[in-house]
C-alpha cells in the first residue's frame, strides 16, 4: 500500500492534528485507517462505528477513559496516543505497528513450537498486566487483537514482538445502552464461562481468554467448537477441554488452570502467571510443533460443573456466521474486510437471550428444593414453545461477590435501585466492571500515594449501603507509573534494545552498545515524557565485556549535568536523577580505558525507567 507524504493534502482531516488515508482493516467496533500527524509522524486511527457516536453514555465514557488509555506504556501494548471526538466521529489514534496480527501468523504457521507458544503467551500476559494495573479489563482478547510488531536491531535480529491492541474499547462500548440490550461483548471462542450468564468481566476472564489462545497456539484450534454461538457457549460452561497428545504435563497443568470454570480457581495475576510460564521454557526447548488439529479432542469423561446443576442452553440452529454476528466478532482470518450484520445480529442475540432465560427459569421452577439429590440423568436440550415472553431477569448459576455484598448492604433504597456494596480495598478494574454491568456511571478521583497499592479504591460516594444513583465517585490510589527508557523514542543515535547482564544481574528492558569500536563516546537523547519525576536504573558494562575496560556515564537534563558515574565489569552505578519539569534527556558515555580488542566491551543502560505522576 502506498503511503501519503507528510501533511499530504489528499488525506481526510481528523480534528486539527491528523490526516487519514487508506483503510488497513475492519473490525466489529470500527475501521482502522493509516494516518499521519500534521508533523508527519505515521499513526493508525480506529474510527468507531457511526451508530456508536449517537450514544451519549458511550461518548461520555469515551472522554472519561482518555487519560487512562493514553497513559498506558508497555513494550507489549500498542500505545494509544489520543482519543478524538469530532462531531459524529469517535476515533482512537494509536501507534502504527509494522507487522501482521497474530491470527495471520498462526494461520501461516499452523501451530507454534511449545517454547514459542509459551513465549508469545508470556509477552501477551505482560502486556495484559500493564492493562490490568491501569484498572482496565480487556474483555476481547484473541489473536486478531494481538499485533506482531517487527522490531529490527542487533539483539532481536528481526524478532516480532506481540503487542495488545483494542484494550479498553470493549469497556467503552459497554457504557452504551445498545451493548446492554444485545448481551455480552466478546468473541464466543474466547469467552469465559461466567460471562455467558450475567457475570462481571474481570482479570480472571481475561486470563481465561489467554488460556484459550495458548491452547490454539499449540494445536491450531480452540478447545471448544460448535455449529452455533449458543452450543459453543454451552461447552464453555459445561465441558472440560480435551487434552491434545504431545503437550507436556507441566504445560497442560498451566493451561488447565487458566481454563478453570470457576474464575476464583484461575491465576489472578497476569505478571505472576507470566513468571510461572517462564519457568517452563527450559523444559520445552527443542520440542517440535504439534500437528494442526481440525477439531479439539473429546472432553474427558465426568462432570465439570462445581455446583452439579448443569444449565441447558438451547441451540437455535445458528450457523458459525451467525455466531460471529451475535458478538460482533466476524473477523476474517486475514484481518481484512470484516462484515457486520448489525440488525440480524441484534435479533439473534435477543432471541438467544430470551431462550436462555426461559430455560433457566423453567429449570428453577422444577427444582423441588432441599432434599435428597436426584440420580444423575443425561442432559437434554429443552425446546421452548413459541409464546408471548414476559419481561424476565437473567438467572445466573450462583451470586457474584458483588451481588452477595449487595444483598448484605443495609439501609433503604429506592425501588429497583442498585444498593452499593463496600468497594474500598478492591481493585479499580473489578469495581468498574461491576458498575458498568449495573449501568451505573462513575468518576475517578486520583489520590497520589507512593506507599499505597496502585488502583486500589480507598473511598466511594455514595457510601456502601446507599443507592448508587446515576454516578458513583471513586477515590483511587495512584502510585507512580513507570515507563521504560526502551519504550521512549530516541532522537538520535540508536543503541540496541534487549536484555543485558550487568554485574551478574539480568535486566530484560535495557539498552546496550559497543564501546572502543573506532570512537570513544556515545550520545543518546530522548524527549522526557510528560509527568516524569525521576529517572532510575543502572549503568555499566555487560558481563561479556573486557575486565580492562571502563566507561564514564553522564546524565544531562536540559543541558545540566545531573549524574556522573564510572562503570566497569564489576561495578554498575545506580542512577537516580530528578527530571521533574525537564524537556530533554541526554546520556553521554565515554570510554575511558580500552583493551586491545576494539569491540571487546558493551556499555549498558540497564533497566532505566521514568517514574511518572499518575494521570488524571
């Protein structure tokens, strides 16, 4: 595809800062187009569907989420630069990624070798951890929403780095009235069991989706397949995943944990899970990719529901194409030209929801109450006769924690109003998803506390026990955010990006360069991020350097030297520099002693990070 020149007049303007060009892809929520800033920087713009801009609740959430989404920085997420509201247009401006989505890569490969599949999953989990730390639940993780950014340097040798995209978009969309009328947002193949009913999307439901992806990386198929959305959802709720041949026991144990039916039994911390998977990599080295499966293996025998009360979901006979329409997930495997049948999809969802609820209520009416448990009998499909359907409340298999808190909340409230539980001490992501599913608005009042727990809710108004009303104000702890120097664009000389070992300590997010290789000094410059407070980390020589070599490291902020240190093979000085209010960072490295080998040593800027005041 051809690219337009910076500031080209043929581009379609978006706001005052951007020009949009050709379409790159289309998804359930909108269209992605190549674009440029007025200064000429390449970006991608996701223009949300036109029908969404008419929903005032969605537009309000769109504006409200701006500071959260634009403040996210991590090597494994696609950076959101801006959210634009212009007349009837809602658009998300992102970094332009040089690569395909993970679906394209998987279709091309068939399956990934176990070590590669696990490494991809680790990277996805680390990006997800950053999303969760910001109080955001992704809600629609799938290979189409992971872009493979081609990073070419001497360390990675052209490695494709997975980066999450579309995080927060489903959360924004869920604020709109339309999403509550048409059911859960997500893609059936990756949807956690608790979301099939009226469950609240959470970090655990994101972990489930990652587990489905890992299964698919290894086998080329998702763990559950069916001819319709409802039959597929039924399998998520009731059926255990079949174990493919060739997956080692420790790896299968990890997958099984991620795919647990009960969200409380799944890993809750994406970063910790990534570290656990990292421990499996040595045992997976050298294993060849498994053969691609046309369908998943049959489930193991025996019941899988913890409550022993299976819920029957009636199959309305929808095809796979209808499945995609139901959730707006009709992604073509190439990632191009997705078609969305909005009206047909909404009708199918409405009929499906009514059928599910009627079946659930019919089963509950037949429940004889406490007494001896009946003998097991085969689960059959219940046919719902066509008849006028009253207004019904969805029934879920057991109360959620927030529903338990609601029922225990004291005090009178207006009829039908949501009585607030005590949110204090909970993570923002869990509170937001609960309020969103209750159709209650919220506002966030950040409270800066470096010693607190980031994104912990410490106060709420109205308080627990009172009716929610239309909006709840949440006071949320914001500790300093962190941005690695590796994710901040260099302005001049380019060192290598990747892991280094300095003074026998491994630092994964670091910069390195050769010294004593024809010139004795290197100068690197960056634009200091907004809200930056301090630069911390280590400088020195990597472990494979010559013991004879030394280098001097100087750190300048707006031309003023703030740090000087000498690094050797066994000494890595700690950098701790105040950069508050600074605009330009410069690091000058001078080789002060070189051995006989001109490329014997590498300098290292190890794990340097900016700590940022929280965005509001």
